[in-house]
C-alpha cells in the first residue's frame, strides 16, 4: 500500500493532499495546475515535500518529522514520462536492460521474455529509438521500468505526446499491464476517457487538494483537462 500525506508550496500554489493506493491503477485526475505531476515527483523522490509523510509497503520513504528522506534511486519505484526518455545510442534491447543493470539485478531471461511478450516488442529489439513510433517508444519505456523490478510504477501523462491513433495503439497494452503485471500503478492523465478505461480508482484534485476519491465514476462525465502541474 502507498500512503501519501504531503504539503508543498510552489510559488503562489499550495499543495496539501492525502490519499492511499493499493493494487490496480490509481489515477490522479484534475484540472491543469492542481498538483498531479508534483505529487508524482514527491512519491518518486524527485521533489521534496515541505511537510508530511510518504510510505510504501510499510517502509517510510519520507517523513518530515522523523527527518527521513530515502533517495530516489533507493525507493524501487519505476517512472514513465511523456517522452519516454530512451537512450538514443542504445538498441531497444539494451534500453530495456538498462534499468535492471542500474539497480544491480542479475539478468533474468524469463522475466525479460515475459515483458517483451506482454508489450509485444520482440520485433523491435535490434532497433534504435529513432526508428520507433511514439507508441513503440512508450511501450519500450514501460518495459524498461518493469525490468527494473519496481514495487510501484508511476506513469506521468504517458500518452500525452501521442496522436489519437497512437493512443489507441498503446491503450490495450496498458490494460494488459494493469491486469497481468501485478504491480500497483499511479497514473496521471488529463484525458477522462483514458482514465475511465485504465483506472480502477481515481483521486480527484482541485486547487491542490483532494476533492474526491473513488471509482472512475467520481469524475465528471464531460471531457477532461490538461495537466502540467
């Protein structure tokens, strides 16, 4: 279980949010500037809260009172961003293996084969990122994060840079990831349709605070909003 209770001031904006997440996909959803990406960064250890506590599977990752702040590279949390952030000079195969290597895990051919099959990227292994479509790059980025053996996967607007056709291409793989990978995920998106399709639970944010928590039906039926906060 992930438990988040944090406060953070960013200029004139004040973030004061608390929520929990267990299995499945918890989506952070709300208007632009509500703090969704800032929350992702604090969970990952890329941004330090002013006050509060973050715990994952019984381990405290951040506690302002106890002066605990586990470095990002020791949190065992995988991150996938909008643009994938693949290494252009490495093949897909070596990009996939990078997370495992950086975390000091032994090679596991069975796990590698499972992720490659799950994301249908076996035919891409010899290519460089520059030869991939946007949807293919995101699938490789997800695979790299999974092979680092995270206990939590954070996906920050992973489809935002894709056109409608590429979104429809990758959505089934995200659904398969939700159903088959067994890793809890925090998913940020400005697209209400996308969240309804992927999420099992939604945390609605308004003006830096949690306005509602529940199944995807807690979201308003009309449209979605953009998110960069």
